[in-house]
C-alpha cells in the first residue's frame, strides 16, 4: 500500500503571524501568557536604539513539556475560560489558541526565550526567516540550553528591524492604544507595565484613573446592572432614581455593567475624557467590553452611534465604563 505524509511549508508561519490583526492584539496575546502563569505583573519594554522588544514576568515559567506545547500551533495545554487558583489568587485561563510565538513574530524575525521553573532555566531562540525558507517545518529541532536558577519567570526578547520598530512606536505613541494595552486585563492582582526607552512616563494598569471620576461636572447618570441581581439601577448625583427588573434567561454567561452617561452642556465636549475610553478609528466614547476579564478588541460591537439615529432629546450616546461578560 502506498502512503504519504502531511507537510507544512515555513511560509505558513509568516502568513499566520501577519494575519494577527493589530499591535494591541499581538501584545495582548503575550500579556495573557504572563497572566496565565500567575505573574503579579508583566513588563513590556521597547528599546528603539537596539531594535528590541522585551516582555518579562515573574510567573510560573515553562517546563520542557510546556515549551514543546509552545511550538505546537493551535494546540495548548490550557483550557480557556476555566478558573484556576494558586496562592489564594483565582484567575480565568486566557490562552488556548497556541498563538504565543506567532504573536512575537509579528514584531520581528528573531525571538529568544529565557524561562525558569522549579530551579531549571531553559534558553532557546528561533528565527522566522529560517522557518519560512523550509519546505517542511514539522520536524524542525530547536536546541534548548538549560542551567540552574533560583526564581521562576519568563523573559522574551524580540529583535526587529527599523521599519517594524517605527510602526510599533507609531502605534504606541497613540494614547488610545497604549492605555488600552495596560488596561487589557480586568484584574486587581495583575499589573501591565509599558516602558519605552528615553521616555520618563511609564504606563501601568495601576496608574489608570477610575472612570467614575471622569469629567464629573458633566455626568448625568451612573448605571449599573448585574445579571445575578436581575435589575438595572439608575443613579443621578449619587441618588438612586430608578430600579428596573431585567432578566437574562441564560446560564452559560453572566453580565455586569457599570457605565457613566454624560450630558455635555454648551461649551463642553469629550476632550477632557481619558483616551482609554475613546475608539481608535473615530474617537467616539464607548464602554470597554471585557470577556472573561480580557479586553475585547472589537470596539464596534458596542456602538454608541446607534443611539444617534433617534432624536437627540431622547438619546444619550455619550457613555463610558466597563461591561464584563463571564
């Protein structure tokens, strides 16, 4: 009997990494790896003078078996959406798509990993161009050097070129993107830090101002809803003015909504609202949507412009806040 085997050309690596839709999405994938590793924080450092990006954490690190899984596209040992508890901290697993190393390749050709777990530190690297030129990448060997270590954690170094670095810096110079990056996980036990060479300002989850204090003089309503409590509460100037029953007849998800609705009087506008709550493509205000505590990047799914189709006197499209779906 004649048989054949499946083979995968290296060009698939290039195609998949470039199909990752945005800088925010790709960096978010790397952030989720640190979150799943129960690190208290992740630091993304951009060094244009060395054409280098570093992503480092103090999480659990990776064993040899986990490293093998890292390079298995579309396979993951993680189970998305499951709660995991470690050292009295509970987190919802984020990764499951096997996109970790593809996200790193969006920014550069060579990527180096140094990951330490249970006293063993593993160091390895890979170049995208070496893979792209292969007719079949399914059997490529990646050498791993091991040494002893005392602390767990992972550091990823991505070596890029001038054009890719310029594109990255252009994206991160937009506060609407950088602020969303450091706000991409809704979890007080985790801090995302963005450090850029020769810039004094360090963006950090812990430095984000609460939306409750945004432009207080123009706040009309504070609205909250919890699908477990099954009621919508409207507050005006701190006073509960309306309580409306609202039931979602589903058991596979829950929703919590906390938003501020603004009424900007003559001479006032949205300029004073933080860029975190403005959409990148049109600057419109919108509430951030989180799914299983991770920022949902499709900003058009919650479109305040829909409300503008009604009379201005009966619509209140200027809103910010957070929508959490579990």
